[in-house]
C-alpha cells in the first residue's frame, strides 16, 4: 500500500543523535552546527510587506543576481536566470534525485560522502558506484573506469572541504575531473556548503567553472556562513537542466520563504559581509587547532587523521577496526556525541573504525574534555 | 539520462499565467492569491535569536501544540506528536506522493480537483481514478465501486470549499465517505486550505474526524488565513504514517524556516486571531457577492455556476463547449486572466468549457469590469 521507496527510507540515526545532543551537559561533535556566537544578527524588522504575498518559484530577483555575481567571480559564468533559490541546500539534493534517479539508476559518488545525499539518492533507488577519496581528491583512473563502465546519470562531488573527510581536491585533480566529465558528457552535481570556511590558502576553483560542455548543477548554502534556521540555499545549473529544476521546485513547495530570501540578499550585499566571513574563519580555524591539539594529545597511537584546510570536520580513522555505531552508544553514556563513520559509506560493505568529529560547535574547554573522554572510551572498548 | 518521471513533469501553464498577472493593469481572476489589505502584519522583530540555529524536522513545539489543539476542537483527536510543520501545504502533497506513489499506483481523486496535487501525483506516476463531484460531494455508489475495483493507495479529497469547484461535502456524505474508507481500509488524504474561509453556516466536520480505523493524513495551510510568502503549512497524520512522513521531510529539506514557525505560532495564539478571521470572512464574502452579481449581470445565458459557501473560487461552466486554454489567450490580450478548467481534470479525456474565477484578489471595480470584458470575449469567441 506504501511506495516501494519507503523500504529504502532511512534517517532515524541522525535525528536520534541530534535529539540527544540538545540535552543539557552533552558535548557534541556530532552535527555540523555552526557556532551561535559568530552568527550574524537576525534582523527582520524591515522586511517589505509585499513579501507576505506568494512569490515566484525561481526566487527573489535581487538574491538571484547576487548569487550569480558570486559565481561569476569564482569563474563560473552564470546569469541570474540560472539561479533557483531552494529551501536549504538539502532541497537541492531532493530536486537532483527527482531529476535523475529511477530505481536502478547508476550514480557516481565519492566514498565516504555526505550521508544525507546518499540517503536521498538511495530513497529514489540509486545504484551507487563509489570513487575512493584521498586527501587530494579522487583517482583519475578510477573515475575513467567508472564513467566508461557504468554510464552514470551524474557524478555527485564535494570537492572543497568535503563532508565527512575535510579533503580538498587539488588544482590538477579539478582540471582532470572536468576534462573527463566533458569527454563522457556526464553531468556534474557539485555540492559546496563549506567553500567559504577556508582556513588555509588552497586552490579551490569550482569544478563546474572548468567544464567546457558537460551539464552541471551547483548547490550552495547560507547555513554555514549565515544561519541554518532560515533554510535558504540555492541551485545554479546549466541552461539544459535549469528549467526542469524550477518545475520540480514548483511541485515541491511552490517557492521558498520570502523574508529569509530578503535577509540573505541583504546579508550578501552588506558592507560587513567580508569582515563577517573573516571573523567566522578566524573562530573556526582556532577551534580546529584546539581540536587538532587535543587529538594529538589523546588519540596518538589510537588513530590517524589529517588536519582539514577548511570545513567543519575531522575524519578520524581508528587503528582498531570496530563498529563506531556501538562505540557511539558507549560515548553517549558519558555524554559525548560524535557521528559514526559507517553511514557515510555508500557501499553495502561499509568500512569500520571511522568517526567524524565536528569542531565548530563545542567550546574550547569542551573540545579538550570531550576528546580526552573519547580516548578513554576507545581504550576501554572491548574486543 | 534523466529520470523517466521528467516526461511527466508539468507546470509551465500556471507559472506563465501567474507571471503574466504581475504586469501592471492586468485584472487577474487566475491565482488563489489572498488580498494584501486583509493580511496580518509581518511582525518579525521579536524572533528569538536561538531560532537562527538548526531546528527539529518535526517543527517548533509550541506551533505543533497549537495546531493539535485546533484539530481536537474540530473533533479529530490528535496529539502534538502527530503534527509535522511543512514548507507550505504544497510540501505536504510532495510528501504524500513520496509515501504512496510508484509508477502505476492507483489513486482516487475528485474530478475536477486541485491541479498542483494532480501534477505532483502524476509526476510520481499515479494512475488516477476519478470521482465526479456534485455540489454535495462525491457519489457513494461511485466511491464503493472505485474502492472495490481498484484498491487505491489513498483517496485525496478536498471536502470543504473545494478547489476549483467551491463545493462543500454535505454532513451525510462526510459520514458515508468515512464509513466506506474504514470498511476498505484505504487511507484518506484530506486537504483543507480553505476551511476557515467560510461565508455561510455549513456543516464541515473533517472527514478524518469521522474515521474509526482507516489511516489518515490532514493537510493544513497558513497561506490563506495568514500569509503565503512565509511558506508554512502542516501535516497531521495517524500514528502509522506519521514517522514515515517525518523521515521524508528530513530528506526533503531537513526542517522548515524557524522564524516563520514562530510567527505562525504567535498568530494562532494571539487574542486578535478570531477577529482577524472574521474580518477576512467579511471581506471575502463581500467580494464573492460582488462577483456573483457581476456574473448574473453579464454571464446569464452564457454559463452556469453555483454560489460557493466558502473558499476563493467560482467554478463556471460555459454553455458552449470550448477550449478555455484558447479562450485564455484571447482574454490575456484584453489584460484579463483566469484559470482554464482543463488542467483540473485528472482524466486524459478532459471536459471543456469550464473556468475557475478567483474573487479574493481583484478589487470590486476590477471584478465588475473584468467580468463584463470576459463576457464580451466569450460572446465574440469563434466556433
């Protein structure tokens, strides 16, 4: 009586962890929650009254124009007519699923990759072909083999400060990925919520800016630089795909919240925007360094990790191969939360012993205490 | 390379008409736009700063509690744990599609019915079985035959001031529909955006309040009583379906805009809420009466219609059978917009000669002028 996709519906784990982390006294390294103390003010008292009425599906013109400007500055030629405002970047993923995926559709993804994207693609019936990630990106021979053998409907990549790994594709890798997608004519879906959270000087031209002919969809967010509670993100797309995304958006929720679009447009255009980003980067870089020090102090000999050049996460591989979902249960008993690594792997055969640690939300003292406790729990873990 | 559902993607007509109606000097009877002059103030300067952070998928607890209270007052026992806040009522329809519909899934709908619901169900591949509507609702023998022959996944009904017809199911029809759905065990999806826009005293207990055992989903909106630009609606559901809807919502956009939820909660709980509804009803009743008088003056002998007891629309059947999509083109040349009837019929074989006229948005003078012009256009229409 229900759709067959309901058998593929997941998502309880994350909601359970996030619900738990709202309890008093819990140190959470689980979610990707931005720090409240560096969020901009929520200044909505000047919202024009005409925004109470229905709006257009595409979104508010001023906001679309500012987003297009930003993409042009990154080298991705894009007119405002190619920008669609979404109800959070997650909605962009839902629209991508609807656009491309039927049961059995081959989809190329990184492994590990963003678990909420995997869940959405899986819900619609995607068959995953996974490209193992290294700190400089995906392997070109792997990519070539996968593109040739499976003719995927699209490649979903998070090249800049990837979730969960924190890895950032190197410049040459970006160029080579673009070349291969062009040659295969396979659409790129490039997800970039973390682009502005950059703590080191690294090359990070969007791959869609390097494409010559392949169709592309670029997903952007205001949740990390602005505030997530407004649920405002955007999709930009090549002209062949854009009108289809607009019609899918219309069927999904008509259009996005208008006061939030007004806020995002003012935020992007405000004279303090650059200074705000700098404040955000300084704060998160410092948090990252606090966590790096705590990891070195407490987890050396127990695990390996890279220091991310941006984003919100450390991706930690334990030396012992254990189910981190079971480890999480133990940690929750000690009021520590993290994200188990298993759900980030799209393959059935999920590597064990990985965990994702967020460094933006907990304070400096909590990071030190939390990592110390976590190390004790790992040491005492049976098996 | 695209999903096969993209072949079934529709929606250009409505967006084109709505884009046209934003032009200066156009008299629009097309959309279901509420009148700006009776909208509540958009008072967002007190939004608590913690609402900038991510929220829960289910929605803000105070708002969910107020909505549950409202349903309890209507006779539908419902706890706040059965209420999910959506990004507009349209998102409820998207979630219903995802919950139930695979290509070929039989779905029971009224004919005519809400075209954006038809478009969403169609996108997911629904096979429609249509129940002809009369001013007192659907026919019981029809319903019995359809339930028995097709075993639909659900019945989608708009019993109160239906869109597009304006019809309101009689009390006995409501009871009998509930009895039959219980007997067949077929879920009810009850869509009620117009419930509060009631201009006469009519019986309108929600059908879901009369069910004994069938699963149910109730779709509600703040777009007609509050303001549509916030995109806030809700879904309430029986306990078997509710957790699935929450997980589908999580995959769709994580959660809805939090300042808008805060606003809706204050609006529902404000001492002026009842007086606001009364003002809205008085204004729209008066507009309805202006349109009824204009129709009687100009369209008598050309068409038939009922006077709706609530909602936002007259459903007009021309005496001549003509394609109202072609008539619309002619009307647009005279700066008059309306909604052609054809897309409201879910069947392939679409009856011609119907049009939907909205009476909430245009002013009194514009209604009189617009209907007079429309009558001239119909008289002069070739064929």
